[in-house]
C-alpha cells in the first residue's frame, strides 16, 4: 500500500496537474518506441498502474491482450481492463475503485459513439478530478482520441467543407475548446475537421496523423511521433453558411499550422512554437 501511495504522490508532486496523451491511431507498439513509451514514462515507468478502457472496440479481449503485452515489454506489469459497456458500469463503485488505483488510463480505438455512454458519468467526473488534482495521465488513441474533447467527432466524410461532412456529439470534456480528429492525413480528413470548426469557430481544430500524438498540459501541447499535427484556427475567420447542409460553406481568414515532432502549441494564445526537429543522427 505504501508503494502505491508513493507513486500517486510522486505524480501529483508540486501540485502538477496530470497530462493528456492524444494519439492519432495506428501507434507504434514495438518495445522502446512511440507514444506508448511516452505514456508509460509519464504514468510512472515500471511503477505505473495502467487501466485500458476498451469501451470503443468490438474485440475487447484482443485489444486488452495486445496492450497488456506492449506494456509488459515496456516494463509495466500492473495492467487492468475496463470494458464499461453501459452507464451502470461507468457509475459503479468497482469501476471507480479501479480508476482510482490507476496512474495511467488508456482509451482504445474502435467506434467513438460507444464512448458516449460514459459522458457525464461518475467515471467521467473521476477522470476529470484526478487529471486536474492528482497527476493522472490519460491517453486516447483513434476513437479514444476524439473523445477527449468537449465535443467529439462521431463520423462524417466528404471532400467539401459542409455541415453534412461531419457529425459531432458530446465528449468527455477532458480537454476544453478543442475538436480532435485522427488518422488525419492518412484518411484525408481536413475537410471534415474544418466542417466541424465552421459550426463553432471558437473551437480549435487538431488533426493528428497516425503514429503521432500530442502531450497536453499547462495550457499547451507538444508533438511526438513520426507524423504531423494539423491545427485549424478559425477564431478570426468569417463563415458564410450555405442554404442546405450538403452545400459547401465559405470560410475566410482561417489559420492553418503544420506541427511535426518537437513543435508545440500554446492553446490559450493560439501560438505555435518551432521546436528541435533535428533527426537523431543530425548534429
């Protein structure tokens, strides 16, 4: 019991808030590489206690086994699964005890519409509290990534910026005024993300490539991984809405930022920062 308490105290030391790790999907799952290693490091290294939430996937057993093996190769032996297939499970005392035990929580990929049952639940409230007050590290990949925002993208496709190109619903609200999309460049989702932002230009659009993640904390995020994070800022833009949902909108003065690994973004001031983008073999 003493060692568990010491890990939690270490993560929450100096009043440090927790961190979000938001992954664009298809993350590297080999030992010693990628966003999952970052997640383990933030959650306590070999002392981490990880809960994998498999609500979004149709194959929870396979997903749980795969992540357990990956975390094992990264030195973590304490891994538990939570399926949370309904609101009753998300509100149960047993679920809350498991989440209170964790130093890191990972939401798997799948179908993000299944995560809607967790919105506003006791699980949701506990995660918010522990993120803000106890240094909990929360990660989401693919479907689990878009669920981190106040709103999440539930679907939609199309080659135009139009209301019919995106479907949104309430998210877990672990991250404020941000709308997140994933598998971004691989699936050509810039029109979808811009369509979502056009519906509410107060939101900051963040599109994350596969095997790429943002580490969020203290009002900013840093980019890790092999791809690029695309930021859409329409805060100063003008939007002319179409007569029907299927017709394209007009958008003027939209800022677009492309951030590879090493770059960062100040979310409150909406300012990108150029980081050290040198490769490992460069001087």
